[in-house]
C-alpha cells in the first residue's frame, strides 16, 4: 500500500512539474509574441507617419515643423530679409541682409547667413551681403557658421554649431551652440531649443562704464514653438534668456536679457523643385532687462522692438546621394 502511495505521489508531482513548465513556456511564447507584435506596430506607425509627412520628390520635408536641423546633402539655400526696429522716426534701425548656405556632406550645413533653423532672430546687419541703411549707412557683420546634426529620429534631432562673426559694424564674436529640435509633440507643435556661449572681443555695455572689458562672455538659451496650421503655413512663438557680460567692466556685469518674438510664414513649392519660405517676425530684442546698468530701464520696448520679413529659397540637391537622375 505504501509503495502504491509513493508511486501515485510521484506521478502527481511529475504532472504538476510538467504543467508548470508548460505554463511558463506558454507565457514566454505569449510575451515574445506580444513584443514582436508591439515592434511591428511601432514600425508600421513610423512608416505611416513617414508616408503622411509631405515631402519633395527628393525627400525634404515641406512642413517647417518636420524639417531637420540641416539641409539635405547637396541642397543650397539663399535667404534675404529686411529688418526694421528701434526708434520710430530718424533713429530707426534698418537693414537688408542677404545670405546663403549649402550642405556639402550628409549631416553638415555651412553658410554665411543670419538664418539658422530653430534660433531666435538676430539683430540687423548680419549676412553675406548686408547693408545698414539707417540711422547711419554702413556695412553689417558677416556671420560664418557650420552646423553638424549628429543624431536624428522621427522624434527629435540634435546637433552642434559654431558661428564666427567677422566685425564690420560691432565686435568680433565666436559662438558655440547645441541646437535641439523635438518634432510635433502630441502631433501638434515642434519645440526648438538652442544653448550656447559666445566670446566677445569687446564689452556689450562699454558705454555704461568707465572701465570696459576687452573680452567678455555671453550665455544664451532660446528657441521657439512652431505649429504647422496647414502643410504649407506655420506660426511661431519664441524667446529665451541671455546672460550678457558675464565678466564685463566695473559696475556692468551679468546683465539679464529676455528676448521675445512672434512669427509665421508660408512655404511655396514650385514645379521646378524649388521650395520658398516667406516669413515675417516681430518682437523685442530684448523684451526685458534685469541687473541692467544705470541709464537702462527694465522695459525699453520703444527702442528694442523689431519687425523683419523675408524669404528663403531652397534648391533640390545639386550633388550627393540625394541628387535625382536626369534620365
């Protein structure tokens, strides 16, 4: 009797172990199947989003909010703007700024221009060909830049850029930035962020101190939110924080500036594979000061306002892997 009981108990234990092993194996198979299904769904979702993003024949996004930080390899951009700001009347600051850029290799954009995607507008008198028309006629500064985008997914893109400003009107400047772009958050708006440091061969507030510095540093954080209300039309709101004169002259150190702007534009796609962005921007550079020297109020909006409008023209890739065959 005892032997039969042991045999029966052993059989029950073996059945239980086999059942448990089968259940674990089935659970593993189900988990693996669920993971594969999720991966397939994610891949299909990415593919569907790519298909839904309007692009040119050579693959460049038409929607401003979906564009990468740099041009496609082989593309060329020409840009121009008219800038008006400062005082109304005889003291108004105005300029015509013309520039351009090219992507010589994949992920790299170089140019001489006031225009870089995802940045706060810069003041009058910056470009390859630039003329300050008022209050006094003169040439503007020449900003030479190189931007490299080292990472891009359907969600975000990040890069690094360096800007060398050759002075014809202000001071020599060398700026290093880290631009970042997060594409269409919640399917609605794209967020641009730009963090950088600038070395200035001069003192931004030299006129407010008896002992200005020969070399100063600025810190900038800024960006914008962009919404494409249609595939071709977009609106923007942006701003940031600038800490100017980190080591300026006596009595004028670490001045806080808060720029702000609104903007919008429309992208025209020609039958000749040209894209043209028409844009307008308006705001204050800056809207508000803090820790400012004597002689400057917290709000100087009567002298810091600006309006600018212009256009950017993009060619199809003229060389490189994105260049289309003419056959």
